[in-house]
């Protein structure tokens, strides 16, 4: 398997300043005070970590070095990453390793569902690495996980956070036919930044995936996407991107600050102030979104159970501890 390569100039772009501008922040620079979060390590965090290790599962919380891992795991929530931990694409912002995947486990859907049932989740988020090496780009694994959760934890709502399936409609149709409660596909950045931030992806293709998902799923499926800031985008570019998402029937949006994982990743141009996120939220609601989560530490799956209406409380040891 090939090792992770530098992502600071994905796509062979040598002069990043042409896209990001000349002023970027050093990797080891001091973060603003609003980024201080408690270090993970509470009892429920350790319990969930043990469960995930025993079941040989992957979570995007760990692989993407999410800053909210302590809070979310202590709440008893997590985002499961299926199809292994190696991605076939090389996005400039992402901490998931890239290379030639070898992961293939037909029992993974059953193990994920068993963990969801043990945790007593009312809302499970399932995502994956990009698997452009597979004939259906990994759609079959999403189908398997949805079916297994319906069997083992029938009251749990299911959110899938999928790749773009390279724009192919058949893999998408297979997933939507299982009627996940939420279909999430992140556009990640404004269109201008795609050449450096999302190598191998296209903004228009992602919009088409989201629109097709809504048209296939109708009222039974809520559509959701996510954007991040900090790579030199302007406020107007963000509003234009939000408008394009609404035009393509996206109902829920998350907006967070990009944090540079390593020196090999794209540099941060600036930190957006919490007040700017609040303004984005206000302007987003004016565009007609059903729900918006915007803030420096917001990630696509952060408090995902609050993004759509829930019919059931969580059950089981972790959820009971949170609600107590």
C-alpha cells in the first residue's frame, strides 16, 4: 500500500498563492481562544474506544483527527467509517490516509450494526473513504450497513455520508432505495478552491448527486451537505455556494473552520470569527435551509442527532449515561 503523500500541492499546482493568496498562517501558530476544548478521556469515551477497538471498526472521529472527539464520544455518539481507512483520493485538507485500499470485509455491516445496538444510539452516522477502485464505488457496503442496522437497532435513525460515486446514478440509487433517514454528501469548499482542495472531485457533480438523492428519496430522505472555511474563500463565495446547495434541494447544512492536520496539508489562510459563523447562519436561513449548524468547531457529524427531528430517545448504557 502506498504511503500518504504530501497534499500541499494536490493536482500538481505549484503556486498555491494563485488560489489561496499570499498570506497563509504557519502550521504551529497559536489558535484563537475559541478553539480550546477539553482533552478526551472521560469514562464513556474510554468505553466507546474499547468497543470500537474490540469490533475492529474505524471511525472518522479518529481517522480525520476531529477536534470534537472527546465531547461526542462522551455523549455516546460516533461516526463509523466503513470500507477501511485508506482513500483512493487525495484531498488537500483531509487527514485520512491515501493509497491503494485492500480492505474487504463482508461481515463489517453486521459488526457496525451490533455496535450501534450496544451503544443504544438513536442516530447513527455511516461514512466511508472514497473507493474508486470498486465497481459500485462502495455503494453495496452502505446498503449492507443500513439493512443490518434496521434489523439490529430498528428504532435508530440512519444518516449516510457518502462519496460522490463519481457521479454515477446507479450506486446512488442503490443507497437511496434503502431509505436512509438522512443522505449527506459534503461539497467541502467553494467551487474556486476545488483544484487545490478536492482533487478528483467536481462541485457541479456533487450538486447533482445531492439533487438526485432528493428526487429519488422524496420526503422520506433529508438531504444534507457541509462546507468549511479558512482557505481564502470570501463571504460572498460562501453565500453563492449556499445558494447553489439550496437550488439543488439541500435541506441541512453544516459550516466549520478548517484546521490544518499536518504541515503536508493545505495551509490556513485565516480563522473566521464566531460572529461571522452566526452571520452565515442567519443568511443561510434566509435562503430557506431547514437546519444550519455553523461554528468554528462544527463538523459534518457534530451533534448530527440534532439536525433532524428524532422520534426516540437513546437507549443502552452510553445513551442512558448522557441523558441522566
